[in-house]
C-alpha cells in the first residue's frame, strides 16, 4: 500500500515545487521592476528582493509570536464557548483564570506606563543601540542599516543619542560614503535622498542633524500623529471589557454549580 501512495505523494510534491518556483520567479520579476523604477526615478540603487528576504529574517520572530498568540486566543475562545454553551465548569475555570492573568498583566503595563514611561522608552533605546551596532553605511543592504537610514532621513536625526554614536557603536561602518566622519544620511539632504544640501553641513548646526538624537526625534514624530497616552487609555478601556468577561464566567459557573446541586425533597 505504501508503494501505491508514493506516486500521488510525488505528484503533490512536484506540483508544490512547480508552484513555488513560479511564485518566486514572479516575485523576482516584480521586485526587479520596482528596483529599476527606484534607480531611474530617485537614483536609489536597491536590491528589493534581497531587502524582502532580510525583512523576513527580522520579522520572522514577530510573525511566529503573532501566530502563537492567535492560536492561544482561538483556544481560549473555544474554552469560553464550551464553558458557556455546555455548562462545562472546568472550561469556565480555565477561561476565567487565563483572562484574569491577561487582565492583571495589562493593569501592570498601564500602571508602569503612567507611573514611569521612561521604563518603556529605555528598552526601546536599548534596542535602537543594538541595531546601530549593525550599521554598515548608506550603501549597505542589511535591514538594520536600511531602517537606520530611513529613520534618520525622514525624522531628521542622527544616531541614537547624537552623531558620535557612529564612532562608538558602529564598528562595521563603511566610511567610504561619509562626510567629515559622519554618514551622509544624517545630513539635510535633497529630494533624491543622496546628495546633501551643503557639503560642510556637519560643521554647521543650522543645517545638520548630527546633534539631534534619533531616540528623542522618533518619539516626537510619533506624538505628532498618535498620542502614546491615548493608546494606554484605550488599553484601560479594554480592561473594562475583560472585567466583564471575567464576571460573566463567574456568573455562568455559579449558575451551573447551583443547577447541579440536589434540591431537598
């Protein structure tokens, strides 16, 4: 019977391999067109396909984490549905316990944010410094360097604390594409994102970002479009909803417990 199942299995494998090959070829063709457009329109030489592969390497952990969270939420929902519809007390206990844990964790997060938001910001700063250690220059195609370049160009900043961070935190920095010991992308640039407005701008505070910390500039940029306090106020609103879920689980559990009791004759 195993020999009979081999041909269908090989056929499925062949079809999957063919589909993967066609899909990869299509993606390469599309990214090649995008790279050509960037080169001709903005004079940006970028391997888009390599960029996508690098992004997947960085975001792979995040994607896996989101998948695990989604599975846990699905399982939690199943416990809640079974407990409510089938009056299964064990499911209700598990459901209420997990929701209560999430509730307490969110309460702690909200309290810590409003009591000391610097605790969150310091962890973000630490991650930014770790990313800066992998900075290799404006011509590089690794994802950490690309994100640093984009952040510095669009937000208007330099390094994490200031421009000297590149001297102390970026041992792999290729200085071929630099001006006065500073990366070109931290200077005020023209729309082509390559040529600085002033070749001597590192020597002039009026048209250089080398003293402006990326850490502070990034949070200022975020605050312009989305107040971080409002996000945690919204999280506080979700706490009210979760409290209702916990209360509902307790009520259903007690009602089910009362219905199972033997009434005196």
